[in-house]
């Protein structure tokens, strides 16, 4: 039992720095989209999701990313083990690309 706990703690020690790094990068993205929303330059993520999600039946939505330099939301989906990225113009809400 003690060996299992030690092994668990040791394995988690490798995960914590990765999660921490990801969390440090995410606030910058959030700050950029908040700034663009306040200025009226882009639509809200909720608005974008309301437009796009219904067009992807049978796909599981995994979440968004925001590219402030391109002003594009990238929505990530999965279907039958294949990942699909849908790029949406954050200003207009129009789908500008899809990659599989």
C-alpha cells in the first residue's frame, strides 16, 4: 500500500508542472479575448458556439481556443476518434476553415 501511494505521488509530481504551465498560458488568451470583446471587435464565444455547435451533429465538442492576432476562434471537436478543428472569424461568426 505504501509503495502504491509513493508511486502515485511520484507520478503526480510530473503532471503538476505541465498543468501549471498550461494554466499560466491560458490567462493571456483570456485577457486578449476580453479586451477584444470590450472593444466590440469580436463576438462572444457563446454567440459563436450557438452558431457553430448545431452544425456539427454527432461530434463531441472539446472546447475553444482564441487567436488574438488572427481574431479567430478555433473550436475543437472529435468524432469516431478523429479530431476536427473549426476556425471561426471572431468578428463575423463565419466559419473560415475546417481541418481534419
